[in-house]
C-alpha cells in the first residue's frame, strides 16, 4: 500500500501512520499544515525511507493534485479539532471539513486513486438521547457545525463513489482517547488541575454520558474493516459497548494525579457548550457482526489514556 494520510501529524493520523509502517510492504506519506498536528508525533519516522512528510494545505487544490500522485489509498483525518470555535468562526468547518474533503476527492479522481478511509463521528446523528443509532438512522440532524461538516463530507464521498467508481470506508467514531490526544475532557481536566489542584471547573452538570474508545482499538477497527468489508460505500459505527460520565472521568483524573479534596464546580445545564450532545449511544450490531469488538471498555480506555498522558507529561518535564 502507498498510503496518503491527511492530518497525519495529528492524534489518530500519526497513530495509523505508525501502524502502517510496522508492515514493511507499506509506504506512507503524511500531509499536514500543522495548525493542530505536532512534529513530535511523527519525528521518529523521519529517517524511515518508507515515510515522507509533506507540509501543505488541503485548501490548495493545485498543490494537492501534485502531492497525491502515485498513491493508491487515502486516509482522511484532517479536520478542525476545536468544535466550539465555530461559535465565533462559523465558516471554519465548512472550509476545513467540506471544502477540504471535496479537494481531496477531486485530486483522487484526477489521479485515478479509488480508495479512501474517512474519519467521521457521532455528531452526524444529532441529539437523539438514549436512542442507539444504527448506521442507517435518520433523519440525521447535527447540532454543531462540526457535525454538519462531517455529514456533508460523508455525502460528498458517497457522490464521488457513485459517480467515479471510488470505494470508501466511513467510520463514525465515539470519543477517541490516547496518549497523543490534544483536546477532550480528560486532556482538559489534566490541564486545569495542573493549574489549580484544589478546584476543577466542569462544563455542564457532569452527567454527560458517552462512549470513549482507545485509539489502538480505533486503528484495529479501521484496518479490520478495510480488510473484511468490500462494498462501494462502507459505513460503520466504532465505539465501546458501554459509556462513562464526565463526572466519572473527573474522578479518574483526580485519582491518577493523586489529588485530595478537589472541589468540583459545575457550570450547569445538560450540555457543556452550544452544539454539545450530552448523551450518545451507538448501535454496534453491524461491526460486531463483521467480527470486531473493542478490547477496552470506556472506563478502561479513559484510564489508559489518562495514564499515558500523565506519563508523557512527566517525561517532557524530566
């Protein structure tokens, strides 16, 4: 495989780059503009002859058409990582989500590249409470610009697949956690408690309840599904079988940081911010029937990720 990974210096993108490079027959090109990606995630691969780093922007269509030449498989992980930023910059997800996806697909079409993996998310389903959403759920009514951009990108991918004989694997992930995450509730709690170990500000009421899946399970799901599902358009939910609350995550972070008597202060309300979905439930029947299940539960995934992030921080301080 000659893989082209957008957002390949980011959390999930850099992790799948590592996994692909573990197999000696693969070549990997990472494209990233480093607005949120980090060189530290990929620098260990820079001397690998099968690895290539390209600094570039998916909004630059002429350059993208050239950069993607010679590849046969695309992994599209580039996106706006800050969901709440759309409150003040309403076109952000349109540009960094939908337009970049179109540019990528058009570059693939021109260069005869037919296969793409796309990182979508639960935001496409909207706020449907405790309903376990299957991949065929509808109507899909996102509550954030981020969710809308993911749904719009899925639609464009579907159109390109049907019109130009492409093949896609679209994954609607739960909250992905791991050592390299650069945002998310556990990451934020660590930062806040580093600043003030006596008090923790928590958005919402702390009862928000979602699935958290470790990035290693996510990569397993992607590679397993690509190998075992060969339809033109393959859409899968990827999550754990359970969920965990924000308050429970706070308790884990406090415990792992060996803190005592931390005062929790909740901002109140069901949602942490405008566009937040307080309760998310997935139907996993489709991917379970294919033969994949997460190795870690939500609690285990969160605990592992918190320990990984704290270990990483302690090393950087040392």
